[in-house]
C-alpha cells in the first residue's frame, strides 16, 4: 500500500510539473515589468471607482484586490488600505453583505482570529448557504485550534459545491493537520488543476504548499522542483523563497539558504522572517551577522508582542533555545496559549515548559497537539525529548525514530540522533 501511494504521488508530481512547464512556454506568464494579478485587479477597481464614485461594490472590489496584494507581498499595509476602501463602501451602503464579508477577510489577514470567527459566525447565521463565509469559519477555527469545527465548515463547502477551489485547499490543510499527507497532496493537486492559468500567484501558492507537503516527509528533490516552478510562475515569491531555503538547509547548503532568506526578508521584513535568517546565518558560520540578526529580531518581535499579528512563537523558541532565557520563553508562551491553541502554539508552549523542567506539563501539552493527528518531524522530536526526561524510554524511542523516518535530513536531525544515542546509552 505504501508503494502504491508513493507511485500515485510521483504521478501527481509529474502532472503538476508538466502543466507548469507547458504554462511557461506561454507569453502570458507573469514576469518582471508586468502587473501582478492583484495589481491588475487594483487597477480595474480604481477605474471602476473613477467611472462611478458612488458605486459601493467598486470599493469592495478594491478592498479585495488590496487584500490579495497583501498576500502577494506579505505587506500588512495593504490591509490598512483595504480597510479604508471598506469605509468608503459602508459610507455609501451601510452594512452591505459583500463589504461585511471583506471585513472578515481582512481580520483573518491581520490575524485577529477570534474577532473574525465571531463575525463570520454572525454572517453565517444570516447567509447559511454562502461558501466564502464557510471558508472564513474554516480559517478562523483552524488558527484557533478548533479543528473539529473547521472540518465541519469545510465539509459544508464541499457538499454545497463539490470540487470548488477554496474548499479543496482548506480541506487539504485539514488533511495535513490530521496526519493524512497523501490526502492533502491529492486535494491540493486537484485545486491546482482547477486554478485558472492567469492566476499566477494562486498557482504559485499552491505549488509552494505542495512543496511544503513534500518537505514534511523529507522528499527534498520533489519539493525543490515544485518550488522552482513556483518561482518561475511568480518570481521572488516570498513563500517559495522560504521553503526553498528549507530545502537548502536539508542539503546542508547553509550559505545559499541564508541568501534566499535574506532576499525573503528584504521582500517581507517581518520579525519571524528575520529569525529564520538569523538561524541560517548561524548555520552558515556567519556568526557576527547571525548575532546582529538575532538582536534585531528580538527588538522587533518584542515591539509587536501584544499585536494579533505577532512573532511570539519565534520569540518562544528564541528564548528557549538561543538566548537561554527559559522563564521568559514560558511567560510569552502562557500569554500566547491564552489566545490560540493550534498545534504549533501548543508545541511552542510544550517546549517552553520543557526548557523550564516542567516535563509532565510539557508532555500533556504536546499530547494535545499530537491528538489532532499531525505528523511532523519537529513535533515528534520535541515529544521524544520530553519523554526522555520523564524516563519513558519506550515513548522516547518511538517518537525520535518517527522524527527521523519522516524527515532524516531535517534541521533538527542531528539533535534527534544525539537523543537516540543517549537513549541507547541509558538503556
């Protein structure tokens, strides 16, 4: 059965790459000097506003286009511009439904997940057959860690309109969280094949997520091919640069990884991106640059600690593993876990507890993350390390081996091997 799934994955990967290669022979591919899909939509919306300044829907269209530009660039300033467009829309037509939906979209983009969930639920009661609103319910619930509620909303999306792209991508993400990586790849491929050829950023985003899924199981060559296709479709795409750097780290090409992450940080100067860059610089032996990057990261991340869109998870790991300030890691983790309990926040919280020698509590928290079903090499390593401190040698061996089996070239693979060696010595 495992061989069958591997064969299917190879066929799907070849299909995706073939389609992308065919697309690249077309002169319509997005490239330097051309307007991106979001920029085109921004221009169209502004022309509509010029032609009819009292047309509230044109302002909704502008808000949507600006929100898409925010994803293209990872520049949150576009969300502020989108909010201004919505204010214009509501001044012309108070509480119009399309504007209210865009309001939720923007809240999600700004990581205000609890507020987005509240507003999406209210809209869902008004319009229980709107697919986009169900998509908002999926997004908000996933980010907050309400995976069962997210799954129910995603199923509604698929039931109402089978095969629709927003439902397929969300269902794929849920499959990933539930540990079904093959299922996630299948759904994401289906979404890719349904995405219009001129939606370059959407297609690049899907290819990048397919690469991420390949990376989760250590298939670095597959991931690299997909990421190269994404970057040909949408040059310098910040999401693709990030995952390509992960490929380079797995290949132990640390300087190349650092260069990619420097390019990404230049395009999207967020603290969490700077943290990834600092780690890569350290691995590349560029110690002075790494030290400077860590210091700048700490300063910038702390400045936004109370914001909804923050870098608190990265700060937790920085204080736990780099700065060696476990009590500060735990303080931030306790604050963040009160806001959201998705698997990655639970993992960060568990690791902060581990660094503070609260091993039983750490094991309980990471157990909540694993109970969702996720299969992730980092989470497995953390679980094994915690179990080792609890002298649960059987569980420690199981999770450490799972981590290596999933991704033998992962960033923490050396730590995993050291932990396994220690386990054998203790035994």
